[in-house]
């Protein structure tokens, strides 16, 4: 069963999240990324990752790489990425992160939603 089937983002959630995305301050990028690194390290320090946590870290890494590679992203894409990162950082989101085996289901769903949303909006990198 796909992970995303265990937790769904409703249309109401999307409306709410899009409102939150609009108020993200892109100037907070460095501080969000710093906190993100600490969150990931703490997760790794806890021991064996389950499949949701491993996939979540991989996808968060993709978002971080996008921020690193594309220096001139439109603010809306940056805000979406920072929202996904902030959602992951927040331990008391829709499903609190401390709930064993289920705490990150909402996080992976939100991160996947953002990745899918922005993938066709990224600038093309010319072949080297």
C-alpha cells in the first residue's frame, strides 16, 4: 500500500496550506534549513528508520537540493519548499511526530504534494 493512501490531504487542507504558504518569509530560508538539519540528525540519532522516515528524509533532501541548485527560483516555489520543510520541523502538526510508526505520515504526504506540485515548474538546466 502506498504511504500516501494512509493519510490524505483534503481540499480544505490544501486551501489552508496554500494560505500558510503565502505568509512564509523567504528571508527565513537559512534558519529553516538549519533547524531542518538538526531535526534530521535527531531522527537519525534515534536509531533505525522505518520506511516512511527514510523516504521523508530522502524527499526533504530533494527539496534542499532544489534550493541549492536553483538560485533564482520564483518566491512562490521557495515558499512552497520552505512550507514543506517547516511542516516537517513542526512536531505537533496534523499527526504528532512522537506517535510511533504513524507520526510522519502527514509529513511525507505534505512533502510529496509539494514535490509533485513544483517539479514541472523548475527551470531547466542546460546539458553540460
